[in-house]
C-alpha cells in the first residue's frame, strides 16, 4: 500500500495515498471511536455548500484566485452529487466543537481539488485545507451554519411524511364517520363518539405539528457564517462577511440570512433546544395515536376489538396465530428515543461556556437522529398500519349498547338522579340502559331513538323542549 506523509502540529503521520482525507481527519478517526457511525449525509452536503459559498465569495472579493476557487467548487459539486461521502470518516460524536468534522471536509475537498488541478493528494502547497478551503472561516461558524442547513433539509423530509399521514388520517375519518363507538376517559366508559371523530382529531394534532415545524424551519434560516471564531469576524475580510451568506442562500435555494448579532449566534444555541422540542412534540403526538390504536385493536377476542390493524408478522415464537401491533410499538419506541435525545440536546445547549458551545457534535448527532428516525417511523406507521385499518362496526355497536355511558345523553330528559339510578341498575343486572328506560316508561321509543342516534349523541345535544316538538 502506497502512503504519503502528512504533518500537523502534533507530528507526522502516514496516510494511505488513495485517501482523500488527511492527517487531522485520521487523528480524529483514531481518537473518537465512539458511536461507530459517520457524519450524516445531509451534514456532509451542507458542509460542501458552505465551503463552495466561501470559495466563491473569497474569489469574488479578490482573496482567492479563480483557479483554486474552481477546483474547490468542483470538488464540492461532486460531494453534492453523492460522491466522496465515503471519505468522511470521523465519528459524529467528537471532542473539539466539530473541528474534526470541519477538517474532514477541508481535507477531502482540498485533496480532490488537487487532483482536479493536476497534482497529487497531499501536495498542499498548491491547495491547502486551511489556507484555501477554510479561508475566512472557523469551525465555530462553519459547523453551526452547516448544522442548520442539514436540519432544514431533514425537516423538509419530515414534513412530507407528516403531510402524507395527515391525509391518510383524514381519509380514515371520512371512512369511519358513521361508526359509533364508546368514548373513554381515564380508561372508563364515558360517552359515545364516532370513530371518524377520533381519527379527525389525530389528523388535527398532526396538522399542528406541521405548523410548528414550518415555524422552526424559518427560525433556522438565521446563520452565523462570517463570525469565524467567536462571532467577531477575526481573519475574515469585511466584504467576504457581507457577501458569503447571500451566496450561500443562492446555492442552497434557502432564504438564509446572516445573524444581526454574530457573537450571540456563535455562543448561544437555544434554537436547537426549540427545534428538538418541536420534533419531540410531534413524536409524542404520534406515540399517543399509536397507544390508542393498540388499545382499540386489543384482543382480538378478549380486548376492545373495535378496529383491526393490518397483520404484518407473527407475534410470538410460542403462541401460534398471535399477531401483535408491531408498527404502533415501533412508533412508541422511536418516541421514547427522541425524548431521550431531547434531554441530551437540552443539557448540551445549556453546557456552553462564554463565547462558544463545545458540544455541537452531540447536539447535531442527536437532533439528526431524532428527525430521521421520526421520518422513517411515520412512513411505516402510515403505509404499514393506518392505511389498512378496518373498523369492526358490529363490535363497536355492541359495546355502545351494553355501556351505561349512553345514559349521559338521557340526563337532560329524565334528570340526573333518575339517570344515575338506571346506570347503577344496568351495571348490577347487566340489562341495557335502553331496556330499562322503556321498562320505566320514561320516554317513548321514538324519543329514545332520537336521543340515542349516533349523530345526536356525538354533537351538542337537543333539549327536552326540542324533543317534545318532534
């Protein structure tokens, strides 16, 4: 194997001649064998956008010759097309506030740029990772900026899946609009509700999550590129600082703007606390839906049995024929993980000191994981569960008829105390509420049918006066 020798402030190191990374990347690879994973693809692309914008800006203001600029931008374009990603080898959990991540990008772009210029990898006198690719930049403005861009890209995918599952829930609400079932509060019989109303409520919750994500997506457009080390812009040309974010916005086709206070934007990462919280909120909403579906489908013979979920795989290695609600279960587990990630992100954001937060790597690692896993969970929840849900109308009707919960609808017509007495007798004897009302001759059969009509019981009720006029 042919090697080249590269040196940094620590010393010299042998690098595989085929490798596009350099000495600083290799040191990070050896130092931070933590998660066993590599940098998120969207983060790699975001880094390429930042490096391309910086090179173009430096050339525009006369600080980088066009030949070097073209080599850097062409290397970045290759990364954006999906090439060279395998050379981003550093672990996403790393010390140094993301310097290893930034240098991995700098070295890969420099070495590919050297090839495009007709030189060998490692001949940095012609194109240097720090002096040229990282010119006018610091890890401390590159990584937060790239992290925000990557988060926006990931949120876009999440919103697509949320809109898809919202549509499916709305279609199910229409499909189930005439199916009456028992509503439950505190796991006890309450009053009747239509199954379609429950699914419409799920769709409404998802719609709120989409709006929150769209809001935070706009908030993430404010970046600190140009602030360099601590937000003061040291080592960055004044014209470069003015021009770099508009050029980055044009490249990414995102309405990115530079923070008014670059010192604030460099040291404070509260935006990621908010982003994580919104992702967590969405996960919790969907986990609650998953809980409801598991309850309503429980049985199939000894539980609620109000709906049937699509059978996706055997549920037991010992009990033949058992089918478990595996898709809702995985949604629950994703939500649990996201809640844990949110705690990690909160602690990391709080732990910044003075002019910098050194814990951006774990913030992005956990935030990206939360968004990606939630996106995937929603996809499987939608396509492998919700679209195939069937309503067991007969079972729902039986549970309504044998529940004392429907007595609530009769309270305005026979009085609370009489309704309570009938409810107690129904529970004690097993007789239906309807039969006891008829036995007591409290209301006519016609009136009972009107009051206990699914439409009547699942919207604001009719008064006794209205009933007498019918």
